[in-house]
C-alpha cells in the first residue's frame, strides 16, 4: 500500500495528541517517537520513554542560496532509514520549544506522503506538566530501508508561486515572525519588511503559556485568524525566517481545518532576493 493512501486509514493517534493519550500507547510497536529539541542537551536531561533523538539541522538543506529549503529525496531517504521509519510507522514528534522543530519534521513527512503522524501537544513541557515518567537513556533506532519521494508537493509553496498568487482574493499569507520582523524593524536580511498583503500572527501567540505551551483554544484561534482575514476556505501560505516557526503555524492551521502550505524558503529567501515585492 502506498504512503499516499495513508490519509484514508485510521491513524493510531490523532493529529494532536495529549501526553496522557501518548502514554497509553508507549509500548505499541508501530509507534516511533522522535524528539527534535532546539537544545541538544534537552534530550539527555530527560525525554519521553522510548523517544529517539533527531538533530533539527537534518531537516534543512543547509547550503546553497536557500539553506532552509527541503533536503534532497536521497538525503531524506537516508535520514528516515536511519531513524527506522517504515510505511506502517506512526510517528509522534515533539520538542522542547513549543512545536517548531517537531512540526518541521511532520511537515516534511506530509511532503513525502507519510501521513501517519502526530504532534505531542506542548512537547516535553506538557509531558512534564502532566507528571509523567521520563527517561535519560539514549535510544538507538532500528534502521530501515525507506525510500522518500515528494508525493504531496502541494504541501510546499515556492517563492514564484506566491508572487503569482498575490492578487488572488482566495490566497493569503500568514507571517509567523515577530511584529518587529514583520514591520521591517528587525532582521539580518538584505531587505526587511513583509510580503504584500501578508497578515501577522507570531507563532508564540498560538501557544498557551499557561498550559505548558499547548496549542491555544481552537475556537479562539479560528476567531482571531478570521479577524485577520484567514478563513478555512482560503489557500494559506505560511512562512517565517526559515520555515521553522511557520512549520508550527502550518501544523496548527491544519489542525484547525485550514488549507495550509509551507514556504520553505521563507524570509531567508524572499528578503534576500531583488525580484520580490516587499511592504513595510
């Protein structure tokens, strides 16, 4: 069975999984729990039992004019084989910072058509907040032979596609950067500002700081995004500086039922080209 058909199957866990739900499935052989921390020491200090460690840098190309772009399928095949991914694996990803790197992993899985995945809501902070057991022992993955293909290319949107769609009333851009970056007051790019017509909701404003960085109330988020002009029937591209923060807004938008696409190039590409329109 191809990975592209996974979306029609019943997944082991929901897209957004709570710590207590995950705990009940820790012994399931189909589960692959991946910790993608921003701070490498975080994994050694304590992780969900059975979780394997992934360096977030492997999720980006790392070189060329768009270093934050998607790695090659050859690289992704090696990476997911090393992690032990199989067609039947259900991945649960989390991190130590509220979801950015975990979501970048899940967005990459969606891109290659592996739709059996979940996000641990709130990551390690929520796991600890729930008082659940942690492990400090490193877990070695069992290698597999995984062949990655870009089966869901629509999950990604390019710079040129965005430029072509800027006048489309059914298209919108969700800029997940800080207000200072959006307003062109901060940044290290050749050009500062934002994509014309883009709306700004900082990725941090999607997290509930009073509930261990879990995703905020869905109804509130839908209302706030609607007030910004983002609605479920629109095609929404989301970006930040490197499609790290915006991977989380992609995931949250998906959970809310929005039609989300991720701009991997993000401002790291848009703000350093000379042929991209910019507003401040």
